[in-house]
C-alpha cells in the first residue's frame, strides 16, 4: 500500500470519527449537548463573548465541506497531487482535534478544551499557510478545499475566544478590575486585527472573513437581545465584523486588479 493510499484512508477515518464526535456533541447518542455540558459554561448566555445559539449552525456547512473534501481527495487526479500530500494529514489532525474538543467538553474539562482548541487553531494556521502557498488545481479544488478550510479557520478564530472566556469565567476570573464589556471589546479588537492580517496574507479570501463575521454578528445578536446584555460588546463585535469584511473585500479587489503587487 502506497503512502498516498494510507493518507487517503487516514483522512477518511478521521472524518468518520469527527462526525461521530459531532453526533455525540449534539446529544444524538444520548450525550449532553455542548450548550448544556460542563455546567452550561458554553451556552449562549454564559459569557459576553458567547455567540447566540444559531451561530453554531455553521458547523453543518463545515462538516459538509469536510465530507466533500474527504470524497474529493479520493479522486484519481488527487491521489498524488502535491496539495493533497501537503494538506491531507493536517486536515485529518484537525478533524481528530475537533472530536477531542467535543469529548473534553463532554467530560467537563474546560481548561483541557481550551488547550485542544488552541492546538486546533495552530493546525488550521498551518493549513492556511499551505493552501495559500499552493494554488488550487481547479475551481472544484478551490471551493472544496480552500473554501472549507477557510470557513473552518474563520469560525475557530471566534470559537477560541468564546471557549477561553467560558473557561476563565468558570474558573472565577474577576476581570482584574475591568468590566466584562471592556475585556470583551479588547478581545474583539484582537480578532479584528487577526481577521485583517488573514485577509492580507490570504489575498482577500472571502470564506475566512465570512466565517469570522458570521460568528461576530451572532455575538452582536446575543449581547443585544439575550443575556448578559452588553452594548459595549455588541458594538465592538459589530465594528470588528464590518472591518474584517470590508478589508477583505478591498484587498481581494486590489489583488485582482493588481495581481503583481
């Protein structure tokens, strides 16, 4: 069996485990839904940085994309493709980390879940450097591979903030004298900077900006119409989403108009 075939099988197994983990996280197998696990620390009203519940529907799109990628990487033309050789095992690792994150939350290990999602973010950052440095071989490759990984990375950028905030609140973090809204605004400012940097490095990749903006928009909804209410957080999240989205579009237009710059 060639190393390429082993990689294809490994990605497939990782996807199956990822979907099983997702089903467990949704409570489909009798487990506790993520929003209720760990004492509700990750519910939509747990912290100022928690998005409203509807935000998590993006996982359905990400999982569908990962499924499409798993099938796509089995295409004869992709078995020995440089892109798949560079991406495959990292994508498999991201899916296994996704399942590990769900299981850690189910076990009530909030601090552990933060560590897992930070490692997941690091893996997605590696994937970002790979798929931005090797051009897609076709439109299908661009949509299935780059589009899926872009959504994945963008959403996890927001999820890291929500997860870390949940773990800190559960541990009794008092804010060091700053009100929750101020802390949330500072974190969201960092997210805005990261989003713009990803736009520059990725030549205006819309999937990344769309996922980050999606998560931020649902933070706006959560803090405007849910509890805890926070106008400061809602405004900061809204501004961050607008900055990231329009910066990405502007960079994309500029790169298309001046491809050599």
